[in-house]
C-alpha cells in the first residue's frame, strides 16, 4: 500500500531550521534581542491586502507582533533596534525550490571537475550561497550536488558559521545511464565517480533511496526522464521505469521524505505523478493527462523557466556545448514558456524554482520576469515564491508569510512588486531568522 507523507513540518528532519533555532535560542537565554521594522508598505500574507504604515516586532528570530502605525521602541524595553523601511515595500523572504548551489554552467566546467579540489568547491558554494541570500532568497531547496558537501553547507549555515539561505538538501536517486548518472568522461573515471545511489530495478532503487536518507537527505530527487545537460544523446523521454518510480516514492514517504522528480517529456511526467511524487521539476512537455494528474495528486510544478532561457541563449551564442547538449537545449529551452503558461491557466499549483547553477546564482528573481511574460500575475508569482514554496516543504507553520510566531525572514524593495515585478531584481534589505544580512 502506498504511504503518502502527511507529516507536519515540525516532524521532518530539516536540520537547517532546527539547528538554527537551537543556536538562536541559546543566545536569547542571555539577552533577548528585539528589533522593530517600520514598513511603509507591508505584504504580510501574499494573496491578501497590502497594509501601509506597519510595525513588525521581532524578538530573537521570530515575529512577535505586527502593529498598525509606527510604534516606539520604548514600548518594548531598552536597547530596541529600529529599522527604518518607511519608504519601502516589505514582504516575506523569497524561496527558490530548485537550485544547485555548488556550481554554475559554463565553458570551464569540465576542467573544474578535474582540477578543482572538493574543498575549494565547497568554499565556492559558500560564496554562491551568500549571493543567493543577498538576492532576497532566504530558503532554497538544493536538488543536486555532492551530497556531503551540501549537507555540510546546510548545517554550517544553520549553525551560524557562514551566511546563506536555509537549505533543504536533496539526495539523488537515478538509474544507470540516465540523467543524474555521471557522463561525458572516460570510462575509468565514470566507474570511479558513479554514485552509490545509482540503481537498477525497483528493489535496488528502494535501497538507493534509503541510503540517501541514511546519509542526510531532507528530500529525494529523482530523474524520471532524460535531461538537457546530460552529455549523451539519450533524449529527454522517460528513463526510470514505472516500478522503479513507485519503489522510490514509497520508500521515501515511509521515511518521511518528499520526492521531487526532474521530468521533461510527458510520459515521464505522468509516470512520476502516477507514482505519487510531490513535485515535478521543469515539466516542459506536460500534456492534458499531466494536468489532470497534477490536480488529482495535489502535486506542484516547479517550472525553472530561467534554466530553459539560459541554455537556449548559451546554445545560440556560445560554442562550448557538445552537439548532444546543444540540440536538446535549443529544443527544450524554446518550448518551456508556452507549456508553463498552459499549466498555470489550468490551475496547476506552482512553486517558484529556477535551477540556479544553470543560470547564475543571485539572478534567481529573473524567473519571476519569465513567469510574468508567460501570463502569471504578480501576486501569484510572489505566492509561488512564499506561500506555495513553504507548503511544498511542509513549512507553512513557520515560513512563507509574516505572522506572529513565524521565523523573521523579511525582505524589502523600493517599490511595489505587485505593480512592477522587476522590483524583485533589486532587493535592498534582507533579514533571515531575525538577523539583518543586507541593508
């Protein structure tokens, strides 16, 4: 019998939240930190009305109150810090549900894989994490990286040792020769670097899923279809078999983890949805059956339009891609926008995701511009990057809106992004867990 994960967020092993809370709690035991943001305009709950002249009161790492008007710090004790955002638009921190924090696509990737040490790659990921946070993204879901490097970064950020967004970290499960397996190298290197979560057959994929969770995965990432950036000519059709998909989902859900499926072609999208995955990444060729399955299963689409736009432009304007990658980039990149527009119009739930690492880290908000070009309203775009994203990771009780008792993840821009979504490209203030990282 299929087991669907219905656990509340507090029961899931997202160390990025629990560890951060413990660190901040131990500090607050000595002296309570109080900050008050004076917000000119406040979108506390995306989807609801914008309020003017509001005060957001933050105690340690959580919101303790939201009050009409600009309150005095004296009402809350001594040494209260007032943050003046009276001329700005204030809203919840943004969330990106599909990033790859360890690298960026470019002509030097092959050389870097051979010459860059694991330690240096880890330090570079700290740099990319800070760029992402400065762009206003206070929570991300990383869906593909060296797992132990990724888990170390997740926990280092949670412990306050380095600055970056809260990370929900994946463990990847793929089939031999499929997207997610190593490719584009000589045979002996592919043997050496093949992951222990590459699997074949349903029971082996069950083992791989359990192994990924054992070693630290917060979420399981699978690849039900081929991918654009796999350096093979195996296409973008279904690659994981139906029985393999079912075993991964059942094993993951039984251990309290959600499953995100990379999927381009319709047959792979539909097979993953029938298996019970929680989100489809890319969804480039979703058809009518896909739409029905999305709605029936209450699953999310994470569109990553920015990745499609990026690889299309690279294929057209550079010469570092192999012929196999270039052909897929030109075809898929050109088709994603139209198919996303259809899914949105049919009522599929959308969670914001960029595939950053294909595009440059820190440019995450460019996804919002493409979503708007595809017909998505400004409010729905912001909801996808706040309310919906929080729901996808079972964090609605702590993230996604600015309400009493929730984590103080807060950003500000100059003007109202509900009137001009391009405002999200220029975030001027970033607070995460009650700590100001950019002002």
